[in-house]
């Protein structure tokens, strides 16, 4: 039996290959609306099921209706032949919360909603797909969905989404570029301009009609922070990061303290006023942060350190000054 899958565009093919490679367990694909994310994931799920025996894929969408839509779309790809059920499909179930397609290989796709947590539990899954992951909660992903992953040699999780502010998905996306700490993660990003099927006039109209933030999020797939004051931070980031101080320059540090929910950040400006490096500490005790700043000061010999003294800042400032 032969099954014809879709013909991927180059960007889609990269994602496809990363999921199929033995190197990566977690693949994150961030792209704009209508850029073929769902179609790519559907084809991966089908191929996985047809090429394996008795394995389980769990497709998770933010709502039951979205999961059902994907179920119907995949089934539509396997229509009856000459009045008889398509030979690739052994069985199917369309009930909400218990939706699945079983292929003739015995491998199956379960379709679930991240909102119905009880329907996610208890499964042992080889390949998990999160569609529109930005709309899911970090707790659901980490405390309920990830524990369903079977601890096999080559576990797979594909996370696809348009961004929705800078939430947990942003962290996962970053991991895909951090080959040292997260070698099993791979991330991809593309915009509506990278996809041949996008209608240029339609996109241009959206650019004119939507707020800048909405256009950048929905079409350029940027992790925009709707609440932030600064809208063009990335455009301004043109300076390469310095690994170590340069002998002829002068350096100034600024420390923004955040201990409980926020990070403490130390930024370093050079003599020309450019940001050349920053350090970020999360969930660290204030004594450790002070030690770290003292160490950095030895390396960079700051001309001046500006230190935020409100809230927890003041006692830290006093300790640091003593040291
Ligand atoms: N490689 C492709 N070839 C043909 N049509 C495609 C391809 N990729 C996506 N499409 C079509 O583009 C539309 C948007 O795709 P979809 O997967 O729903 O996008 P997204 O999930 O990113 O919003 C769908 O109609 C889909 O069938
Ligand atoms: Mg989609």
C-alpha cells in the first residue's frame, strides 16, 4: 500500500526532518498563522503511524473542537475506496475526549484537548504533538502532558504554535538554540514571508489594519510582550556580545533586582553607552547574587555600578557596598 503525503515547502521540510532525526527529542516550530504548521504535523503523525507498529501518537489542541477538526481532516485523507473502508484505517472513534484513529499497523493517534486534563492522563505515548501550544498552560504541559511520554530510546515531542506573548513557550523555543545545555531540543522560526503560498496582498492588508504588536505576533511570529514599554528591542540589538572586557574600554553596570518571581539582571555598558553583555540570575539567594557581582567586578573593574534600591534592593545594595 502506498500513501501520498503532502509536498512540504523548504521550511516545512526542515521541521519534518528534525522530528524524524534521531538527534532531537523536542522540536519547536514557531511560525505565523496559516503557514502550514498543522498540516506538517498531521503528515508527521500519519507517517509515524504507518511506519511503526502498535505505537501511540497523542495530538493535543487547546480545545476539543480544534482536536476534532484535526481528526476529521486526517480521516478525510483516507476516504473509502469503492464503497469499502480505506484499507489504511483499522478503526476510529469520534467521541469527544475519546477520539482516535487506529491504523492498520496497530499504531494510533489519540486526539485530545489540553483543557480536558483528565483525558490526557494515564496514556503512554511515543510521539506527542502540541498544536497552538502557546495557548496551553505551562503546568499542563509539564505536570500532565510530559509525564505521559514513554521513556523510549527516541521519544518525540513536536511543539507548534504562533506565539502568544512571552510565556513558557518562549523558554522552550530558546532551548532549541542552546546546543550546550539542551542538545535534544531544536527550534525553528518562520514568518508569512517565508511561505510561498501566503498571499502578499492579504498580508500587506493585515499589516496596515492590525496594530503593530498584533501583526508582529500573528504574522511575523515574534514573541512580543504586549505589556512592555519598548517595542523595538530586537531591532536595536545590533551589538555582538563581548566575552571579556576590552583593555581600552570602560565599563558600567546596572543591576535590576528581582528575587521572587522575577530575575535579577546585571547589564554592562561600555564607554560609548552600548550594552555589551548582561547576566541574569533566577531563583538565586541574594547572598549568592552579591558574590557573583563582586566576582564580575573583579573581571570588568566597573567605573560605576547603579543598583536598584527599592524593595529587596536596599539591603542587597548595603551588603554589596560593604563588600
Ligand atoms: N506544503 C503545502 N502544500 C499545500 N498546501 C499547504 C502546504 N502547507 C500548508 N498548506 C495549506 O495552507 C493552509 C494553512 O495551513 P495550516 O496547516 O492550517 O496552517 P497553520 O496551522 O500554520 O495555521 C491549509 O489550507 C493547508 O492545507
Ligand atoms: Mg494550525
